[in-house]
């Protein structure tokens, strides 16, 4: 295991508290209505999106309405900070290196019901554009070659697909509109590096991507000043180009094939614990090994998610950079990431 840094020790002390109002205070599967507010970061004092998500569920075969309210995320302005000086929504994060910050991450970010993916394979409800507006700062994207073009598909493209270049354009637009934000892409790449890089060239994104040269990562402030605010990693491919980093040279992750919350583990899955970045995979599939929104309601509560992340910090001695969940708007992802960051 890599040695525990002073920052990890400090944040282990700082993040043990629970917010005054949390989804963990209400059992969403039993109560007629469970409401939780999510908060995250956004550049330029943006307020994010607001909406209601309603699902029918219940116990003993009785349907029950469960509503999760998605409110605007915590911003620099709402906490009395100057948005023009904030980095990923908080001034305190500006002086921290990229690897000293936790980022809200969505699993199979593109595979959303709003993007037209069938509920059978959808891991999210909201599109990538809405996720970014809500405060998500790390995106897990599966890119395939479909009929000669790059497409984001969950396994087979017959269950739903979105042109890769369209989602990349949404990311580019977000970065242009929010110059104080840093975003990370974690590709599961079945398409070639050349095909993926061509989409970046088509959108003139090559000047905005970050290149890691080894050693210490720069601070968020330095990345923002250089306008290299998009970090690109891939599970299979690697450089060249220099900005197309091989993920498992930089990061390690926990297992992810969980069928029950009791299966959660902080053990090494891929990569090396000597790598500077740490990905915590936190979702539970159905008995058919498919995405489950109801399981997300259970495991995304502050009580469960925060405890898991802290446990992984303690057992590994590493700082969790990417906290990845299904159905991010269900529960307290942003509150947990803020607690881990101590903001």
C-alpha cells in the first residue's frame, strides 16, 4: 500500500461528521416519501439544475412513491466565497494538487434514461450535460466503434447509443462556460486511440487537455491558469497522444461487481496501490447483474457512502479521488465528496 499522506490523515479527522439533514435519516424503501438534497461544485457561481425524480417502489408488493429532490449544488457564492477565485466550486481546493482532491464520479455516465438508453442497462437518469451542471466532475465513458463511428454504448449498442463526439461537445461547452472547473474522463475504450483522438481534434479540444509528465501533479489553480482542465484516461489504450493517459498507470480501483452492500470491498482490483490516484467503485447491481436504481437509493445515502469511502481511506492509506456511483441524484454523493474534501 502507498504511504498515508498528511492530507489523508487530516481529512480522516475532518470528514467523520454527518450533515444535519441526510437521506440516511429516512429509509427510502419504507417511508412514503424520502427526500434528500445533493450539493456539489460548479464554476462561476452556477446554481446547477433543479428537479424531482419519482420512482415507484415499496415492500411486500405494495407500490410506494419515493421522491428524491435534486437541488442546486453548493457553490462558492452560496458559502460566501468569491466564485471568481474558486476551483471546482471552493477556494480551499485551489492550492491542492489534482491528486489531493475528491471528485464526484458517475458510473457509465452516458448510459442514462434521458439519453434514450433502456432502463435495463441505464446507470443514470440524467444526461452528461445535466450531470456536469449538477456538479459531477468525473465521467466514466464506454466508447465503441459502431458502424464506422465512435459511439458510447453499454455493451451492445442495440440497448442505446450516443455519438461520442456529441457528449464530448457537451463537455467542451461546459468547460468553456465554466473556466474554473476541472473535469476527468475515465474511458473504457474499445475504439482505437486514433478514432477517439480524432473527435478531440474535431472539437479543438487538444489544447485544453492535461498532460501528466510524471512526479507531482499540479494544483487545480495551476491547471486552471494553464487552461488544461480536461484529464483523459483510458483502461486499454495509452499515449500517444501524450494526453491520452493509460488509467492503470495513474490509478488503482476497488472491485465493482457487487450484488449486495455486504460485498463492498476496499481491496485492490486493477492498477497498483503505488499509483497516485484512487477510484472507489460504489454501486450494487440487481440479482440479474444489471443496474438497479433502488439499490442506488440504499447505498448512496450519506451513512452508507461516507462510511465506505472513509473505510477505504483508512485501510489503504490513500486519498479517494473518484467516488463513482450509479444514479448520482439519488442520495448524498456531493455531500460525501464535500466532507472528504473538508469543504
